[in-house]
C-alpha cells in the first residue's frame, strides 16, 4: 500500500516552509541594504585635476604636484 496523501502533504508542507523562509531572507536583505544606504558620508576629499591624487577639500595647493587649486 502506497500512501500518496502523506507524500503530497509532505511536499506541500515543504513548499510552504521554503516560501516563508525565502520571504524572511528577502526582508532581512532589504533591511540590511537600507541601513547601508543611510551610512553614506559627505566627501572630505577632492581629486587634484592635474595629478589625480586625493587631497583635502580646504587645500589651496596640491601637496604632491604643488599646483594651484581653485
């Protein structure tokens, strides 16, 4: 005797549980992504147009190539 009903019930239960775990993981990833977007900071450096190195925003001359900056 083969229990088809028990087998189908097991498959349906597995699919329901897998679907809810998928939704849970998707929600956690969305929350984690939202937190990463909030953490972005304002820039504290700029790029020298002549030598392409990063320098402080308040600098008037590049410390690497000594060019005059605006």
